C-alpha cells in the first residue's frame, strides 16, 4: 500500500475559477500568473463533483466560497487527464511557556495532487492524494498549549501537544454524474479520506492558509479529515449540496506510517449552501463509534455549523471563518467549542492572520470536571517570489492563552505561545 500511495503524490489543489465551463471539452489556454495570490491561477474549470466552478471545492468533499483562490501547477501533455499538484514545506521554531509548555524545532508540510478526466457519460472521474512530513517530527508531535486529543503512545492522552498527521493523509477517488445544468450525483471513497463532517480541514481554509498552528478546536470541528475508510454519496443542486458518509469512527492510531483498519462503523450527514460566490455555509451531524482508543466504550455524537466568507478588495483580500462544534459522549458528557479566524492579504508580499478560540475540556488538568479555556493568536508572513511557481515566506505567530484560575495555576499563571517559521510553497 505504501508504494501505491506514492503514486498519488501528483497533487490536489484545484484551480482558480469564477464561472463553470464544459469540463468535457478539456480546452485550457496557457495559465496566467495571479500576482495577488502568489501563484499560478489556472483558467476556469468545472468542479469534479458537480457542474460548478472548481474553486468551490475544498478538502475531501467540502465546499468553500467560490471566490476563494486556488493555486496549483498544471502538468501539460497529459492527454484527457487534467493533472495538478501543490506543495508547502515549513521549518518551525516553537516555544510554549510555563511548566506545561515546551520548546521544539520541527519540519512539517504536505504535497497534494489531483488527476481528473471526463467520462463518456458526461461525468468526471477524479483521483486525489496528499502526503505529510509530520511523522518525521516524532510521534509526540509539537508543543501546543491547551490542545488535547488522540494519544501519542497508545497508553496516555496527548495533552498540550498537537499530534502529527499520518504520512498518507488522503488517497481517494470520486465519480460524479451530471444530471442537468445545475444537478449532479457523486460518490467519493477514501483510504484514507475525509467524511462529510465539519467544515473543510483547517489547513485548506482560505481563512487559515497562512497560519502554521493547529486550532485547539480541531477535535470538535474537523479532526476526521484523515479517516481510514470513507464512502460518501452526495447530491448537488445549484448552490446546495447534501451528502451522507459511512466511515471509520476510530481516530488514527499512534503509528503514523501505516494504514489502519477500515471499519465503516460511523455515519455523518452534511448540508452545505453557497448562497453567493463569497459565502459557504455548512451544518453537519455525525455519529462516531469508539473514536478514542483509550476510551473504546465511548461513542460520540458530533454536531458542527460553520460559515466561511471570502472577498477581494482594492486593498487586498480577506477570508473569514466562524465555526461551532458540540461533542456529546455516550456517557452523557457534552462539550462545546467555537472558533473565529481570518487572513488578510494586503498585497502579494504580505499576509496577516488571527484566530480566537474557546473550548470546554476535561482533559487539560487531572482534576475532575469541565473547564473553559481559550486562545487568541496573531501572526504575519512576508513572502518573496522566487520564480514562477515557488515562493519563500518568513513569518511569526504569538498566542495568548486563557483559562480559569484553577487551571491557570498548573500552566504558570499566564501561558503564552510563539512560533517563527520559514516556508517554501510550490503552486
């Protein structure tokens, strides 16, 4: 399987599109440079899941605002196949303060690829893959105050650290069939893949593309973005999409280089509405069987709602996401989490980003009970265009952490986090 996964390194970032076109024609003029977005803006293309602009498609089968940009390197001389790839590599110096913090340098990043071809029936076949550098940082991941979820060693919870992602983050195929000018049916299967639960994964959202830190709300909103065994069926009608997934509820184990068992024991429903090119709204509900290996008897019901907005102005572009998630365990425990994040790009050389989050958690300290904690982070990136397809960026992030006094004592009273990073983007 590892050899097979490498075939999918040809990557998965769809291209910038504003108006849908006849994908079956497969006529694409030479690409043009999108100077405002540091990359290669491809000509308009139809989405692989339905008759709409490809820029509407995000991670898995999720949607984002159609106005949001995508950038990727388009390969030529591929016959009836449209092939694109995209990569981002980061070197990060991370420092989290206080007795529960830590300092660490690590590398992270991913390479994504997509290949699609029209079918004689008028539909589209698409293959997607994504690989991550995360496993090479070590199984304990990197320091991140107030983060919790999964396990590092199969024995204890990972708290105040963010776990690394799997080497193979996605290996999927989809088939769609156009029914009319605005309607389509599709089937998506992944091993691993992303079920129809929550907003698009944080590293793909236009409001968080430049932020190197994982949200502490990750396990309430989009932690299922790497799931070993996913099958999603969906129906698209103009600006609406309804989909249902059968997938593996158990989170990936602590072994990041292998493929976990596909169980298909959990279900999710998602309704997405893009009322205009600048908006994407979703609501989803999932029933996860035994998601945590350390609490195998606990099942989870997860509900999420989110709104993402993107607009380009004379003074740059702005992407914003607001999201809320609720987790209800079979033992009756219910916790909430909320997030607001934004990225502003005043021009091609600068990005400024911010994120505010709040969570209810019983994992942060050993004392029983639920505690509310939160974080506000701000950051900036300075980009330099190295060549037509490559950009080098240098940035930093500073985070302020908040919790009740009973919790803050364990964190040293005023916990803070900081990151400095270099990144290389190919698109």
